[in-house]
């Protein structure tokens, strides 16, 4: 940080990013050079075969070329090791070394061509060992050249040249205000178009219509806005995440204050209510998981799922259920039957139709709980990802709701789609005609949980007794007023350090600022941070106490804007100069705060006893509030804690523990009576 500037443009790589790849190439080159030197020494004076003179010259020049490259790489790695992330001053000579190294690629390319020509010459009849070594040398040269080209493509920044308009503050001061504004506007439009092209490329395999194009533009604008005020390269983000993880683990290891411990001790009434909700959640999580269809079923039973489904695959589609969308070979419906344990006749409607803002769901009769269950599928396709990323806010206008509020745009449109299907197509009327005494329950996981929560708000007036169980819903979902309103009928279940439950634009902004602050003030080189971080993530141990300039600074200094960081003021990138008006920590929030829906059950891993072939994980659950999820926590489990099988496992474990406790209490009471 900032990004390296060579050839007159900024690249998505830092001047301290050449240590590890450079060291690896240096090792390969040294082994290569020693091998060629040994070959040359052994066969010196024996190059009298046809083509031997050319071979002698080829090896000699190759030794000199490899020695030159080794020297250039050694200097490149050494200089790249100097300084810190935010202090590139000791690395100011690195671009010249990089030019030298790239310049050596030209003779290496020429010599690789010469070697290929020599090897393919049928008139050459030298010793087979020598020929094989030359073939290996040619292949190695081409492999390194190809990987160098691929690396250049990866770190190429399409916007790198655009920032040359903002190289110095004096340039901005000399521009007329209208001209400066126009240049900034053009740069923003260019950045949006670049992000839009990237998204289109990722989604090239799906049919694109007007909804997709609008979503592409909206998501591109979101990404452009989020990344516009930083000059972080990917390795900076990796270093920041590992530093934050270790800092976070150090904070968690500190003993809690007595008041904090007492505040988490629930009353018996609250505990009883929690046990009931946990038992219900464990039951309905099966429906939420079943909505994923065959991918989830095969994922959880990879060795037996296909065999169990084979009988249903060849069968005819059931006529009792209203099924829409594609379900080739009956895989999805067969998996839903296996997971839920329901019968064909229990399903009222099943939709596998999937487009942007239109996600699959099913409606079924749950006779065990006497409920009509609407289960909404979570993210499983590119269309679902686009729905997730359409994170703009929009007003939710409903009659008789205490006050309208902001909601996640993409998820709200998905809820509107299911609402129209349920009401306008008469699906719920059909269900209540069959089972008029049943209650309505809406469930979903991830994207499905967020959609279920907003759908429950829409249906609340028509079905006052409805309940909603949202498993691992997105954090940036509802404004404060709507989140409080849903506490009367919605329960959210979050496991551990689930990333998605903490994923909101304010939280992402907070994470970005934390990353910038911690990497800008760490006094260690980046390669040390990354190596120590990899060791810590894989093997564990005590968090490292990296020296930091944040230590000893007063609170006023810590609340200064990002651009006031001393190191960034000296070595500030063009993107900071161009957009500094948008980058202050004390500026008004760019995004409104959105929260998780309903009452929140937070499940955490209490302990784990690992044995040779199994692991026994114990969980605890407690009622929580939305403030607990106001910051993204860095952990290896931040993704796995979101997975539906992990959520179901945790809920089943808690439900079984509660059942065991009840059995123990019953036996104890009977013994006492006797």
C-alpha cells in the first residue's frame, strides 16, 4: 500500500509483494543454475558431436543469463523486504529493479526459442542426457515466461491509468472546479463500467435480461463506491485480516468483567422460552435445508444419497403437488422428500423456478407441528448471488404497520415475488382449505431466511398468528423500526462467527477502515505478517504481538480520518487524492444501518473434545441482540458457521441435550417420589 506504479500506471500489487514469489523463483533459478553448471563442467571438452558448438555456446550464455537473473532477483527480494506496508520509502528503488528483471525476460525468451530450435533439429546427435537437460531447460523457461504473463494479467488494474489525472494535489488546485468535477465524474463512470464488465463476465453463463442489466449496474455502483477511497492491494487485505484475527483473539482471551458475565445469565423463564424455540428451530431447520434440494442432500450424504435417490429418479412426477420450474429426473423433489420425511400428498406447491429476484420455495403440510410451512431456498445460483448483492435500500410501504422503514432491495423483491405467488395464485387459500386449523410458519436459510423475514412482515396482517424462523439471515436486512416490529413473530438463529449475519454495508465500511488502520500502523514487513498469519491459522498458538504505532496513541489520534494517518499523508496514492472528500471517518454514514430480523438466538461453540476418529462439539445458546452483530469477526469458521448442515447440527445437538436433561429430571423426580 499504495499500489505499485510502473510503466506510468498503478498495478494491483504492492512493492512489498515480491518477497515470497521472488524467493520461490530465486530458489528455482539457483537449482537450475547449479544443475546447468554441473552439466557444463562434466561435459566440458566433450561437445564434439554434430551441433556441439552451438550447444556449448547455448549452455555458456544460459549460465551467464541465469546468473544475471539470480542477481536481479536477489536485489528485488531484498529491497521488497524493506520498510513496512505503509512506509514504502526504503523500497523506492524497486521499480528500477523490476524494469531490469523484466528486461532480462527478452534475452531469456530469445534463448528459449533458440533452445527449442536446437532440440528440434534432427541433425543434432549429442549425448541423450544433454539433450534431455536442454529440453527441460526450454520447458522451464517457457513455463516461467507464461506464469509471468499470467501474473501481469492478474495484477493489471484497468483503472490504473485513470488515476494519473490525480497524481498530485497541486494538479487539483490548478484545475477549475467544474473541470475537476467533470474529471472526477468521468473517473467514477469509468470505474462503474469496469466493475459492470467484471460482473457480466462472471455471469456470462446465464441469460441476461433487463432485470439483470439493472442489477449489474446497481451492484457495479456499489462496488465502485466501496473500493473508491482505498488503495489496498489484495495482499494488504490478507495481512489486515490476519492482524485483525490475532488482535480479536487476544481481546477474547482477556477475562470478562463480572458485570458482563452477570448480564448474560438468563432467568429461568427466559431459559424455558429459549428451550422451546430451540426445539422448534431444530424441527423447521430441516425444511429450510430441504429447500436446497439435491445439492444439499448429496453434500451431507455423499456416499449414499445417489443410491437412495435412484428409486425416485426414474419414477413419474407426482400429480398431487403443483410443481413449477425445472427438476430433471425428479432429483430436487426426491431430495426434499428424503430430508423432510413427508409424503407426496403433503406438498401443496413446489417452485424450482429461479431468476434474479425470483427464488425457489415450497409449501407443505407439517402434521407433526400442525403447520403450513413455506420454506424459501437460500443462495445456490448466480441469480441468487445477484439478488444478494442488490444491497441498495428501499422503502417498505405496508398498510397498518406501525411505521415504514428501509429494507434490502434485492431480498425485498424476492419476497414480493413469493408473496404474489402465495396470494394471487391462491396457494395459501388452497393450503388452509385442506388444513384450516393449522398455523402458518415461514422458514429459510441465508438468502431464504432474509426473504422469509420480509415475507412474514407482508403476510402478518392477513395471518396474525404466523411465525417465522430465519436461519443465518443477512445482517443488512431491516431498519431498526422494522427489526423491532418483527420481534413479535420472528426468531433468527445465528451460529458462532457467521459472516453473513454480520454482513451489512456499515459493517463492511467498518471492516475496511479497521484493515486500513491496522496495516497502516503495523511496524512489521508484510511478508512477516503473512508468514506468521499462515502459521497461526493452520497450527494455532498464541497471537503474535506485532508492534504497532496504535499503541500508546490517545483517543483523539485514533479518531482522525484515514487520510490523516501519518504514513498515508507522506506516501498517498492518487485514488486518495482524487476522492479524499469522501473518505473521512467522521463524515456522515454513507449507508443506513440495517439489522437482523426478530429475536435472535446466538449459538456458540462451548468446547470440543477431539479423539482419533471423531470430535464431540458442545454448543450453548442464548438470547442476543442486534448490537452483538455490529462488527465482522475474523475467524476460519466465519464461513463454515453459515453452512446449513452446521446450523442443523448445532440445533440438533442443543435439542438432544435439552431432551436428555428433561429425561434426567424426570427420573430424578420419580426416584424421589418412590
